[in-house]
C-alpha cells in the first residue's frame, strides 16, 4: 500500500507519497504567502486549498496508475494555532490567523482567568498566540463573525479536509483543537470556559482523535487532483506532532527537534505534564496512554531567507566557522512562545559592549555577513538547549534519542554545532518531510500494528552527530543573560 501525507507550513503546502517500507515515491509542493506587519500575520485560506490541490496534482503526476490505485489513505497536518472561520457553505468568512499572530495578546489574561481550573488540571495555560486567545479577541472586535448562523471554527488542516471530503462541517482532531481550548483529558470542549469568554458553542466543531476516518476523497477533488475517488481521509495532527511521528522517535524519553522556519520540539511521555507559563504543553498521542509534550519556538532558520537572500549559504557557512558569534536572538517576527513566553520579544544581534540592534540588513552591513550568519546559527543552537533545559525542569523525560529533521538539517556544520551545544547524540532522519508523519498516521490508522512499529518501519537514520568536547558553556551563559536583561527570560 501507499500512504499520502499533506503538510501545511508557513511557506508551502507539501504532499508526499510513502510506501510501506518508508520509500518516498512522489512529492508535490506549492508556495504559500502571508502578510506580516508587526504582531499581525495572516494568510488567505483559499490559498491553503489551492496550494494543496497543486501539490496533490503534482504528486499524482509522478505516480503510475497502479501506484495511484494502491493509495490506502491520506492525512493532513498544519501549523498549530492557525485557524479561520468558515461559513455554512464551507467558504472562509475572513483571513487565516496564523500561529504567531499576537494581536489579541492583551486578552490572554482574561483567557487564563476564565479557564484557571482547566489550566491547573492540564498543567499548562493559554499563551498570547493561541487560537483561543484570538477567538476571545474576535468576540470584542468582530462579534458578528462568531455569532452568525452556520459559521464555525476551522483550523488550517480542517479547511483542507473539508475540501478533500466535500463536507463543510468535517470534524477536527484533538491535536489541532488543543490551542483552541479543547480539554484533552476529558476529550470535550469546556463549556464553562467558552461561556465566560462569550464564545458561542455553535462555532465549535466536532472533535475526534487523530487517525479517525473522517471521510473520503470526493469526486470533485478526485477530478481536481488526479487521485482516485474514495481514498480514506483520516483526522491528522499539528505539524510538530506530524514530525514526531515521521521521525520514528516514539519511545518514552525520545525527542524530535525540527528546525525549519521555526524550531519545534516534541517528545514522548507516559504521563501528562505541563509547565505553568504555558511554554510547554502536551498533545494526546494517537494511542491510549501516550502524550506528546513539547513546544514551538519562533526562533529558527526563518530569519536567514530575509537576511541573506540570494547568498551562497555553503560559502557563508565556511566563513562562519571561524567567525566569533555575537549576542543574538533569531526571531523573524515579534513575539516568542517557547522556551519562554514574551509577546514583546524581537530579533536582535550585537556586541555586549556596543549594545544590540534589530536583526536586519543594517546589522549585516555593520557586523558583516559571516559574523551575523554565525550568530544566528549559534543562537538557534542555544535556544534549542534552553528548550531542553526547560523540559527537564518541567519533569519531562529527556533521556532518550534525539532525532532531528527540517530544512535546517541540510547544513552539516549546523547539525554538529547543535550536537556540541546540547552535549547530545543527534540522529538525522532519512525522510525530513513533515508530511511523511501524516503518511505514517494514515498507515497506522488503516492497519492493525502499533504506531511505533509502523513509524520505525517507515523511518530511518541518515546520519549521526556525536557531541564534541565543548558545549560552548560561556557563550550559552551570555545568551541566557542577554534574554534575562531584556526581561524575557525570568530564571
């Protein structure tokens, strides 16, 4: 059998076809573009659908007729906390509010107060960029949008699965619903919380567990994509969870670190544990008794495309190896949510003796491309170490394997630097496509084997990075001090 996974990221929609043994048979993609301005970050939901259609059409074109007929299912992941409002006809009633849109940050206090009992039970709390916080903001800025008959909340993946199945009221999954306030312990929407916030219950979709069959590819989308009608469509998970499944690191204490536009860490635990600031939260695993704790940072490789557009990154890397890094925090947009929560945080770079300035083209001109490039790569590694420090402090098991994926792993020197800074053995996965995790989920959902067994069969390790003799402790201490001096990191 062949399994399809779809990933809706920040910059692209990607689809992969994966065989039972993990062989990647076909890939399709389409660019996605957003609109950023300060705390605002939106995309057009129509582009999510168009992008997925383009990606699936390209994928179908790479498969033979026999391969297309052997497709056993499809699942979709998307960025956590991204949503829009769909009308009764399934069409968007407004823009897609992205995972890091922080315009409703001033509502987070009310959200935390309204759900204080829930947050205490779950072990974490809402953050300024959560979908629930944004919904609370909409109540005050555009209440008619939520009150209109037939309008409902649709996470980014739901917009696509509604299209694929032809069902405008398709169920969402508990993974995507988490940041919308879903109670993942009792698997229900907490009515009292939404009543206190003035969010109509009618806007909330039905919720199922990941891997639940929610429909099948409808005739119109079969015609649009070139895929066979009737392919089972399974409820997916968020992008961080998808990467976790695709990595094969599914034993308690294992972690998967995905370095793309942002840095996302997900691990495995047998008990629900949180962290009071809300920087760490746990998804319920697809299988009973498993939890996938972790968090998603705003730091990552996303700043590189803006700072070094058109540059030869291999050459920059060679120069960066001998360049002394500056104090830096690598944010492409305002606000941070993991390993600390600071809506006011911004990207900066600079020498401690000279102060710091925004991480932009002027900084590259002042300090030189090689030094700023080195600073960003080191800062991401330090942010990753800070993430693991926070996870350990929260009492989560961090003793197992650490697998890495994402576009950032194409830089071999960066991989080794991360291993050195963490003092951990890192395993780069063979298939770095986030969408492959959804192919794993679909294969598990349609079969009778355990998830870890399916994932291990469909994943593998391409290369191992052993830590060197230094962890850059002095530079890491300076990195923490720079964050503490700004009031972003409080311990």
